[in-house]
């Protein structure tokens, strides 16, 4: 809007109180809506223009038809308020499960970005194939994803009752691409070269894994307070 008055006029006339789409998830006051870029072009273009205000590398804002937009909202008696979104190509020859992700500045550092990434991997698992974000990632995006991958891998290993954990098993159960699992294990220093087998093997440090999981739980509890 060009002015506060224009925004007020729009608010008094517009009856839309939630994204023009199907609500596919709800928990307490959080909802996720799936918006088809081909069916709701103007709404999705506006989403992209909103993201362009906060993402320097954001270039796409007109050609939205090939994408699905997953919009995360906080709900109250007035309606559903946008927290952030991620977009995903409907059809891709590459295993991309996320094209662009954005959380509004006033909602950052509250776990919503991680929740959006989680949803992208849930979709990958539902599709029965591992996924990865569109490359190349921004510097900040790479830092965020490597942190996410490490956390998911550690949580999987900590919860697993299988003594013979395989990288392919981690990939299948987390929805992560094989190469991203390897990168996370390398970051965690859980990979070692076995001279006898002449291949990389997992070296599991159970205490380190338990300590990390507890640290993540403490951070999550801190966000809630």
C-alpha cells in the first residue's frame, strides 16, 4: 500500500481472512495452507513481492504458475496471519523440495523457519523420494540447512533401536538426500575411513548424540518461554 490510509481502506473492504487455499495442517493456533500458483496468481505474486523486500537474491515474482506455495499462519479470532512461506515446483527433474523460503522479520528466531523446512521434508517422504532445497543456497541458507541436517540426523540416530544404522536408512526415514546426510555426518565427525573395508563407516558417539539432543530440547523449551 502507498499510504496508511490506503491500507485502512483496503482492510475495511477486503473480507479475506486467510490464504485463498486448502488448509492442509493445523495444530493449536498454527495452520499451513497449500496455494496453487496457477489458480491464485495475484496472491502468489504478492507473496513473492513481499519476500523480495527481505531477500536480496529473490528474483522470481511473476512466473508463479509452476509453483505451489505453502503458507504458515498464526490464527486468532480475527483470522489467519502470515508468518512465512516456502514455495516448491510442482514438477522438477531434480529432487528439489523447496525453491524459496521466507519468514517475516518479526516472527524470526521462534522456530517457524525450521517448521517450514520440516514440512518440505514431510512432503518428500509422502512423495516417497528424498528431497533437498534448490541450489545454490545463500550463505545464510546454507548455514541454516546444515544446522537442520545435523539436528535431524542426530535425532534419528538417538531414536533408532537398530545397531546397524545405514546412511540409506537415514535418508529414507528423514526424507533427506543421501549427499546431505553424508554432509551432516561429516560435519558431526561421525564418519571414518575403514582401511579393511576401504570405505567410509559410521562412528557413533552415543554420549555426544544424547548431549546434542538435550541441548536442542533446552533451546526449544527456551523459545516456548
